[in-house]
C-alpha cells in the first residue's frame, strides 16, 4: 500500500538512549513541525493537547513514552517504582481511547516479565523492541482493515467520513481512511465527503489534507451538512473510526459520530466502524460505561486563538459520543467484518 507522503506521526530516534519524535498535528496542514520528546512531561503534554491524536497513534506514543520516561530514574528511586510512576502518569493523559491503556498494559506485562531477569540496559532494549512491535503491528492491522473494508466499497460510491482516521491517527495508512485508500488503489471511482469535525477540525485540517495528498476526489462539508448531503443521495456508505468499542459493539468515536449513525439509519445508508482489535474493551458491557473526555470550553469559545462566543457563556464540550451497536451495520477489524454487530459475533471475531 502506498504511503502518499503522509509524514509519520511518531518515530523513535536512535537506540535505547534515543528519544521520541512527534509530528505536531495541531499545526497541520499549515506547518509540518516536529517535537523532540526527551522527558515524560512533553509526551504527556503532546497527547493531552492533541499534538498526537487518534486512538492507535495515542497507544503507540504511550508505549514509546515509557522509554522516554525510563531515560532518567530520579536518585533514590527504584526502577520498579519509577516505572509505576510514569505508567500511572501516562494513563492520565486522555481517558477515552482504550488503545492508550491497551498499549500501556502490554508494556507493563513485558516489564514485569523481564524486570528480574536482565540488567537495566537489557530491560530497556526489550521494552523498546516491544514498543516498536506495537507500532509495526498497527501498520499491518491498518493494511488488513483496508483490505477487508474495501470489499464493501462499490464502484461510484459516495463515502462520508468523520474526524481523522488516516496515517496521522495510526502508525500508517489509518483505519476508516485505509478502507478508502485501498478502494481507491483498486481503481474504484469514489468520492469522499469529509466532515470538518467541530470543534478541533480534524476532518478539515487533517483528513481533507490526507485525501488531497492521495489524490482522492473529496469534498469538505460542515458537520451540520451531513443530513442534507445524504438526502441528496450523494452518500452510499458511512465509515468512521473508533476510540473504544464495548463488548456489545457500542462504539465511542469523535463527537458527532452518534448523530451520523442516526442520520445514516434514517436514510437507509450502511454505517461502518473500522478499528483494530486493540480498540475493543471487552471489560465494558456497553457504551454507557465508556468514559467520555470533557475538554476545555476554550475549544468552543475561542477556537484556534479567535474568540467567537461572549465571555461568560456556559459551554458543554464532550470530545466523544457513542454510536449504539444497533445502528452500526458492521465493524471492520484487521481480522474480519463483524456483522451483525453483537456480543457473540465480536467475541468470535477478535
Ligand atoms: O480527539 P481525537 O482527534 O484523538 O479523536 C480521534 C477520533 O475520534 C478518531 O476517529 C479515532 O481515534 C479513530 S483513529 C484511527
């Protein structure tokens, strides 16, 4: 699969003494600027501020963040207790994308497995290898999601997507966008409608940019235009990503996704979620248990540094919502298309 000149969201520079380089996605598409994270605070800040964002990318960054955190062990602290501290700290960066916790759990399992069997240098080498495996596996999962999901795309399809689920949100290629990239590479003539995705405009700033880089015909719309575009018959399928999928298939994704699932249902349009198995949280019975991140009112009152609402106005800013399983036609994973979406089919497929 082609890379379409999408810069890497994260990259480990050097060996165990190296550091984490992140693309600052808050500056895209105007500026391509990288941040070199050499201490754990800058990794936490980058995740918290959405300099790196998208569920799989957050997970990979957290895994590599552990290596950044282990660079300096404060005097008088054991490796064990310092590991606990940085692991707990990274877990507070963002609450909704389960990939963050999935990746940190995997790193911790590896740490517990090797901590008594190796010297400090050996432990770091094994942990770096584990984090880089998470990144490599994500790239492979994304390719497979594209392969499986592209079978759902027919010639001439209009496809609506929301937020950013491309190479920027993952190790490479993306999830929902991988479906679109793959269908395009198969020479299917498609047209993508891309929601701008208020309030932080991941659709306008990131997805429309990735689609342009790939040369895929696309049209940017305001979120509030989705119903009209569906009514005009321009949309044949909706495909979105996910931040956490509960055991019954209820799916948390960027705010606005729930509304799209309702609209798709009302217009008889299939609604697909594309996500790797690291995005499932089978410990949660349904979507009501998914923690939803609440973000600053400033993202709505003064987005991108420009005040657009009066001082003192009350604001509600949940970053995610939950599309119910009954409105999801299918979930595309790296292994299978899960349809109909229910607990049994999910358990059988992941
Ligand atoms: O707040 P963000 O930009 O991290 O939200 C991202 C999304 O909601 C994506 O749709 C989701 O993480 C899937 S990314 C492959």
